[in-house]
């Protein structure tokens, strides 16, 4: 007999009449809310007006959502969406028949790009703080938000791994599975939580807090290195990945990790030079 966890949880938290409240949507929103309050505390500790944070939050949420949606459509399913452009921005499928989809498909790599672009725009319009000062602080709680999103994927019984005989394997009953698979949603969630905890600890060290770009670099390295290796035991999301030696998630993660390494080295050297000049 296989030791495993039978997962038969539905995607809806509650239903109000015929309108379902999706767990994924709630967790997604909760991730932004938690991030907001963590950054709010940082702003208060550093004496930055909270009104500026409210405006930044709007930009980050919009940038993350738009980027994640475009990332999925472009990186994972462009062959379809290039022929159905309206479905990129509308939560409906027009082919083969009209039905509600609820914006199926978001990609974390696209979300990261979207947030970076949104913050660049915000920096030009609304604040005297440097781009790296802003994004370092936004990066700190992002792991917590990512963990909640992955738990939303778990509730949807989606984006999980290959079959396993490990005792913590999940049998995703709602997908018709009868054998356990790696719950890679949980693996990623745990790595993301660890990332945010590490960033919170690093932020308390003045040397790392003042090295602009350092916290973002650590975030890139930890999140996307873990993502790269977990992808080896994760089922491919789209058919064309079967012909690739590494999948799209891994291909997109490599330049992000390299960028993170560059940022860590560059920020520490720049900060050291600045301190040497002061002395």
C-alpha cells in the first residue's frame, strides 16, 4: 500500500449563491496585503511618508498582474494567444465556444518583469528615492506573497510534480490521479518563505540595507535558483516543453539568477567604495 496524502480539496473557499470565491484569488490578494503591511512598517521605521507607499502599492499590483498575465501568454502559450489576442485581457474564451475563464494563466517571471517596469515608472513620477532603494524593500516580503500564490495552486490541484513514492506525495484526486506526485507547490512555497525570512534578517544589517540592489539580488538568486531545480521534478506546463532539454521555467530562471549574482557583487563593491570615500 502506498503511503501518500489524498488531496481532494476544491478550489472554492466559499460560494455565495452561484458565485464562487476562489481560494487562489483570496491567497493572491492576501499576498499583496501582507507585503503592504511589511513594507509599511519599513517605511515607518525609515521615516518615509505612508502616502507614498499607497501609490507605490497600486503600481506594484497593476504591474505584477499585467506582467504575470502577459508572461504566461507570451512565454507559455503564444501560439494560441497570438490568434486570440482579446483573451489576453478579457476573462473569456471565444474558441471553440464562449465561456468564462477567469484569466487562466499567470507566470511569475512575467510578474517580476511587470513589477520592475511599474516601479521604474513610479520612480520617475512619484518619489525622490532611488529605484534600487524602492525595489530592495519591495523584494523583502515578496517571498511570502509567492508562497501564498503557490498554496493557491495547491488548492487548484495544478502545477505539481512527477510521480513519487515518498510518504509526503499528494494524490490529486480531482485530476483523476491514483498515484502520488511531488507537491512542488509546497516545495516552492517553503523556499519562498525562507527567502523572505533571510531578506528580513539581512535588512537589519546596515551594510546590506545600504547596498542598493543587494536585497533584490539575493531575492533573485534564492527564488529562481530554487525554481530552477524544482522544475526538474515538476510536470511541464505546456506541450512544446517536451522537446526542450530544460523547460521554459528553467530557461527564464537562468538570466534572473545571473542578474542576481551581478547585483550582489556590484552593490557590495559600490557600497564599499562609498564607505572608503567617506573615511
